């Protein structure tokens, strides 16, 4: 399964209208015949953010869905409580608050 459009922009050829928008990112490739061609690939999704404070989550992959489904679960998010939802600082605070409530 290919992740990029098969359309290639060469010198003196005009690219079609759907490729002129910046929805697809442009990747320069060198062919075996030493021509530089442009491949149009989809952009990566945005990085995962903490549900509480909005900080970028560490250890959470941001890949295209077809790559994510082949990735092991441990590579997708951290294996701790609230992993992949809260950042470490907020999850630590949530665990402390939960322990405090259980104690009382």
C-alpha cells in the first residue's frame, strides 16, 4: 500500500490542480536516471497533547494510521496509568489526588 500520490511533477510539466494545494507535502526524489522528481505524500498528523495542560506528550508516536496499526502497542503510548492521555506531570498529580481521596 503506497502512502503517496503516484503523480510526479517533472520539468516543463504543469502539475494538476489537486497537487497545487499544500494539503500534500512535497518530497524531492532522485530517480535511477538521475532526474529529480517531486512525490506528493500526505502530511503527518499533529502531535498528541495532554488532556489537562495541553503539553506535547512524550513517548507517543504520531504516524499515519496505516503505520500505527502495524506498530506494537508499547510503541504507541507509554505503559503507565493515564499513558497517552496525560503528561507525566499531570498523571503524577492525578495519582496523588486519587491516593489522597482513597486515604480519607
